[in-house]
C-alpha cells in the first residue's frame, strides 16, 4: 500500500469532530466523578493501596485504562473515516465522461436563474450543474471486483474559440471539482470543433497487439463508449464541425433562457475625413435579437466625458423565411440522444422555429466630432432615459472602445527622375507636403547624413546606397513606397541571406491574388491590372518580407519590415503596365501612403477581436514593457520581438489593454509617471455571439441533439458520512452514560 | 469489610451455641503451652512443686523435710540424701477478650457475632472443666455500644473495657452468655488504653485469648506488649470477614471508615485490589512476626469459619485446647 497516495477529501470535518470529541472523552475520564459512598471496617489498608498506586493522578488513570485506549482508537477510526480518505490505485473504472463547459461571451448572460432577483451568469449555472454531475459519478464499491461496483472517470474541457483541457480523465472528484471551479468567463466567441478534437484525442485508443508489440490504431477509439456532456447555451456556430464517435453518447445540458433578447454593438469604426482630418466619425453597428422593437440610448464617451447621446430604435428580430424543405435541406435526420427535452412533442414548424435563429434587427448610429488629437472613445448602450433597469441580460456587447489617431496630413517625398503618373496621382491627395527630388539630390542628402523630412518617401526606380545605418534591406530607417526597384544589398557584416532576391525582368503577367484585408490594398481592385513586363523576385520564407499581391509568375507587391524600416515594394515598372490608368492605382497610392504614414502614428483604428492577439509596434528604445489586462490588477511583462513589436494573446477579455514602457512615446501615446502608455481596446463585435437566446437543440455533424431534462443525471448522495457522524454522537453519549453509571 | 446490614443480636446462650456445638465442646479441655501456677487444685499441672504422683525434680535433703520423699536410689549411689519433688495439680485461668469496636460489626457473617460465639465456646469449655474464666469486652469510645444490662451510657463512653471475672463451674455458663450478649459493638477503640486497663485489672496468670481484627490505626504493638508482659499465655485470634479478604466492590467509591469516619476516594481497579490484598497480607504477616517474637500464638480466621471447627480443630492444634 502506497501510504503517500492517500489524501483526505473532508479533512476540515474530521478536524472539527476531533477537536470536540477527543477532549470530551478525556475530560470525562479525568474529571472528578461522583463517587458512591461506602462504609467499611477500616480505611487503613485502602489508603495505603491508593497511595501506592497514586490512583488519583490523571496520568495513572490514563496509563492503565484500557477502556479509554480502546475508545480513543475507535474515535480515531471514526475521525479518519469522516475525512473521506482516498487513495490512488489501479482500480477499476467504469463509464468515461467528457465534460465540455462553454465559457464564451454569451455565457456571461445573466439569465441562468429563474429567480429574477438572483442574477447568475450562464457560466456559473453551467459550473454548478457540472459539479452536480461530478458528484453523481459512481465510485467504486468496497469490494469492487466481487460486486462489479466500478467507478466512473471524467475529464473537463473548457472552450470558447480556444479549448484547453482543465483535467484529464480521473475519478478523483476533488480534482474534477477544482478544475470546474477554476474556469473563468471569457469574452471570446464560441467554437466547439477544437474541444471535440481534444476530447477524442484523450479517449483511449484502440490497440493492436501482435508479437508482443502494441500498436495504436489511429482513428478508432478503444474501451467503453464515452459520454460527452456539453454545458452550453447552444450558441455554437461550428457545432456541425463536431463529430463524436458513433458509439459515444452526447448529452446537451442547455443553460440559459431561449427567450432572452439582446441589443448589442456588432461593429464600430473610427475614421477621419480624408478632406478634413479634424472631422472624426464613429460608425456604430447595432443588432437587436429581441423579437420586439427596441429603443436604446447610444452614448459616445470621449476620454471619459460623454460627448454625445443618440436614441436609436431598432426593429425586432424576424422569423426566417418559412420554407420547411429549404430550411431542412442538407441537415441530417434528427436522432436525438439522451433524454428528450420538453419539445419532443412539438410540430416540425415549431421545432424549426425554436432551433433556427431569428434574423436580428439591425441598426446603426454615427457620431461626428471635431477633434484633431488622438483619443480613446467608448460607445455604450443604455436603456432609454426614464425606463429604468438594465438594458438586457448580456452586458458584454453593450460597450465598445475604439482608438482614433490624431488628425494629421502626411508629408510625402518622391525621389524620381520624373514620373508623370506619380505626380498626377499624388497631386490629388490631401497631403501636408509633396516634395519631389532627384535621386542625386537624395544621395547628396544621405551623404551629408541628413534625413529627408517626410513621413513617407516614394522611391521611384532608385534605392539609397548601402550604409552602416541601413539594415539588411539596404534602407535607412523610415517608411518607403518603392516602385520599380527591389532592395537587396546586405549591410556589411550581416550573415543571413537577404529577404528578397531580384531575378531580373520577367515576362508579362496579371495579378491573380492579393490580400484584400491589408490596409494598403483595402478597396483596391487589381483584377484588371496587366503587366507587360514583370520583375521576378524571390521572397525568402521566414524573412521579414511578406507577399501582398502576386502574379502567376511570382510576387507583385511585397511588404518589407525590419526594425524601424517599413516598405511597400512594387518591383515592376508601373510604366510597363496599365495600372496607372486604373483608378485602383490612385486608391493604392492613397492607401499605401496612409498605411505607411499611419504606422508612425499611435492608435490604429482597428481593434483586435476576441481570441486574436494584440500586436503593437512600439517606438525604438522602448524598455520594461508591461501590459495590464482589463479586470486584473497585476501587470504582465512582455518581451519585444526583433522588429520592435510586442504581441499578446489570445485576447479573452473585452476592454482597454494598457501597454506601458520606459522610453519615448509615439504621437497619440500618453505619458504617465515617467512611463509611456498606449491604450489598446479589445471588443467582442461578434454578431452571432450577440444573439444570446439559448438553443434547444444542437446540430452536430452526425446527429441533432436535444437539450436534456433537468434530471439528466441522478446522483448518488453519500449517506455514510451522516451515519458516521451519528455513530460518533452515540459514542459520546455512551461514554457519558457509562461514566455517570446511569441506568436507562 | 462492609457494615453488616440488619443483624439479629444474640441474647442468650442458645443464640450463641447450638446444642450440637455444645455437645462437641464437652470433651474438650483447656491446655497451655506453658505450665502456670493455679490458685486452686484443679485438673491442671502446675510448676509449683507439690504432692502429686508426677516426679518433677530433686533437691538436697535438709532437716525437717518429709523423709517419705527421699530418693533412696540416689542415696545408694551417691551416699547423699535427696528429696523427690512432684508437680502440683492446679486450676488454669482463661481470659477471653473481645474487640467490640465498630470495625468488628462488619462483614457477612458478622465478625463480632463470630467472636461472641467463639468466646462463648471457649468460656464453656473452661467453665465445665472447673477452670477460672474471665471475659473482657473492649468497647469503642463514643460508639453506640449499649449495655443492655443497665450500665449508664455515660459511664460506657469513658470506659473502654467491661469485664466479668472469677467464673467457675457449669452453673456460671449462662452468666457468661448473658454478659457476652449484653454488648453491642460500636465506636472507636483505643487498643493501647484498653490493654492497659486489662493489664492493670488482671490478676494471676493464665491463658488470654484476644478476639479482634487488630485493625488499630494507633497500632497494636503497645497494647500487646502490655498484655504479654504480665505472664499470660497470649493467644491472638484475628477475625476477618470474607469481604475484607476479597472485597466485592467496584467503581468509583468514597470509602468511609466506620469508626472514625475517615474517607478514602478510590477507583476500584484490578491493580488497586491487588495492592490492597498485598497490603493486607503484609499487615497480617507483620502481626504474625510480632506475635512470634513475643511468644504469642496468632490464628487468622474468617468469620464464616464454623465455630466448632475453630475450637475443636484449629485451637486444639495450636495447643489451646486438648
């Protein structure tokens, strides 16, 4: 027996009983008890006998009192039993259970309790039900082998859009309870696919034994079927990606109300006018999943002060198109698992209405303010003034944060021998300054060590000479749009191969693919661009160069970032294309300049989504970088990447993340207590997650599962601890009676 | 050991000795390990040289001696005249002493009743064999010893002994019985004071048999020394109840001394009982050693011993009776 593997589940109870019972027992033996009077012929010999034995000494009483010793042993056994000692052993296991607990944003909805005065989140209710389920797990009997009274095992997986195993398969209820209670609320959206894959990965594998060699058969599970328990509100967009094994059972424990409506913010964007950068607009997208029309107040709070309030009335959610065949087309025939929910007797139409989401009513509001400085704005929803109460039960999407960079017109310099296309296109842009110099003049400035005073430098067909200041890209620190050139030379002493290799001119080609979400290529259509003459460039994988657009021959537009240098490279000669004649050329120039010029400004207007990572480029020289997560009190130290950026993720909580460091602040950063501070907002902004009405069914890949009833598992409540307590009480009464010599 | 419950006190000879027991006592006679002078010519040999048929010794003839006792055999051998000396037949005194303190009124059978019956048996044997019999009862102070014969209670409180002396002949048997039955045990006995009073008032020499449990907190040594020093053949009969030998008690008790109300709080356990019995054995052994050193005979008996067995067997083996 491995004594070190013994642990006690209820040791506080045992300590409490010991603290009362043991002193009481000893006290009864030590206290001066009532004695019977007896007249004898003489006490002469008795006194001497007593003196000899020192019968009245307390220790003597204890020393020779076998009865006390026996009773103390019985009491010790009772106390240890009350502490519920458990020991790890290679014992028999019965059913395996997988407990999946949804911790996504919608589980923060405060509608889990039927009592309206008791506000409990769905996650709290899910954890509570999971704990009840853990208690219901069978424990092995005293004589497991003989009576086949084997115990169950369970594992705990928590998921939002990322899953993690909180506890692998175990029959230790203490560990399972701790794992469940450690699950915290996340503001990330839901994805169950990874959770199911994790569950299957931990399931026992089917083994093949041959010639004393054991081989795992991939794809097949071994052992008894597993019971998968999902504690969720059913708002799982990728439920059809979950494919449990055919022999495994799937029980859906629905949490929350299917009648909960919600008004939330699903999108937000801050943008300055191109013509008048001082004019800042906030575009706010709203969604109403309540069937009834809802009116809400939308507040714009700028740097803590309410700047504007607008009242918006949004239409209610509507039923989807009533096309039964179309609605059910492609869906697998429902084969509900486990106990049927209350809706088993509903008609198909009613069933469809319940399972299919209503189309939310959408709305929006725009706020316009005149602010030139960079700012952090908060947009929040409130119940209309005078209505009282909370807006709805899901507060996470009632508030978003957005950064707006400072109003600034960029200074652009063109290094060219003369380009009509460039000059014409740039002339129409709202720039603070547009300066054109020749390559010779540019070189002269560089030889003098003078930096060209521009936010963005457009290099048309020329590149600066290599110098000690130039990194591997051969470019001095700055922002560059390079046309008809490929920066390749290494700086002296560099060991790594260059990120780009110029292979010279190539044949004609068209642009076949580009990153449409890249800020420089947003709204840029390159379908019709024809390159009479390309330039073949090799981008080294893993380098600081990233291909943004490509032709069938290779990269067409490349982004290169290396430390303080960032460049967008169009290696081919634009004059040998029809691009300058396309409106997308001007749009590209404007977006590229905005993108490059905006990198020097703090506060991108895009906010990281839940579950993604925060990536921020800090000014050169930033040290002691720390991050404060919303809702936490202690900061996390971050280590910058080689390119000077810091990355943190995955982001799980909505709110404002505060990056602080020692060193210079970029425009838009704050300075507080000799440290620079940058605020990075993170919002939910997930339309499906904002529809919080819980679902009655979940459509998995191979089956449709209906929510189980409230009595899905009947647990075995242990009664023996009460019997032990009663035994201890009776023992104490027996001691008292014995010592009092009372005859009942 | 425990105080006897309600007990019917004897009032006459028939309550003390049954006719059967009396019949067994008739053939007995007192004896002594020593030979003492007797006042009257009884059926007892005496060291006093007299005119009996049993030769005792020789002494040289002097003028005036009776020539009938000249030992002519010695004259023939030594040519000198010597007289034969013969043992004188004399009577034997028997003095029975009873401990009538409260501690004697304990046990089942009652120790004092046992002592009374033994005393009566011995007194009967002495009287019917024409021996001089005396009986002394040592009473406790401030005890409830009451004289049914009429003595004042106040006199009883200060006098620890009561005696009846010079009884001789069968016709005094009932007197002895009445005297023995007249005393109820009680009170605390000072053995030394009682022994002193007995020693002072005792006359002559003889056999003294003391019936007691000898549980005297002030000790028995001084009293016995006083009694043995006056030439009496002292026989000690220690009477213990079966309960004193094997106490049938248990639990947590406050033991109270019946004589002086002294208390002892005990928790009866096997080791304590064992220790008590060891102490009792040591006490009795110490008494035995004391008695042996002073040429006293000691007999320890239980109160449930048949009286006739004690008298006819144990005392006879001890040499007290024949």
